């Protein structure tokens, strides 16, 4: 069949379709993506269910209940001590039992977190827990802030 003289003039703008992926490559990519997603979910779950994360959530709830005046300052200080006991995995808080590894504590932002500072924190916490009168809200906020710092540097 004879061709017309101008029949192939507009054919240069036609693109060849992309070849589909081979079946093996598609399954491999799907398995790799699934494994990556499982890994991300696993590490997110581990991070959110760690004792440190649980303690931070409990501290936030404690602070919220105190600000809403559902508990008094002494009760909040007692609950703060219970949160720290659970986070550190000790039966009671003391200068040695509450934070056993001071030598491994990193120095951060120019602050040295030492056994002396831990004892001072426990003294302030005990004073707030066993005070005859309710404690000052600023004092409790300072205790919670210090507790967050100790939890952040928990090994």
C-alpha cells in the first residue's frame, strides 16, 4: 500500500509508554516498604511505651489535675514521688536507691547532674510531701520541672 507524502510529519510527538515493572521487582519493593513500615511502627511503639514516656504522660496529667485544683499540693507531691519510683523501678526513693548510676549521667547544657543534686531534689520533695500546710504552686511547678529533668537524663 502506498503512503501519502505527508503522513509521517506529526509522528515525532508520540511517546513510547513506560514498560511495566517485572513481577519480582514489584514484590521486592512491596516487601521492603512493608518491612520499613513495621520497623518504624515498632520503634514508635517502644518509644511511647518506655518507662520514661509513661512517666512523662503521668507528670502531665498530674500537673493538669493540680492546676484544675482536683488535688492539693501535698497529694500532688506524693503522686510525683510515686511516678518517679515507678519510672526508676525502685520500691522507695532515696539518695542511693532512686537514681543508681550517677557516674553514667551525661553533662548537658552546663548542668552537672550529680548525687548531691539528687539528694537536694529528694529533700525538697520530702519537704513538700510531709509539710503541715499546703505547698506553694510555684514550689510544685519547680519540683515537676526538676522531675522532668531527672527523667530526661534517666539511663
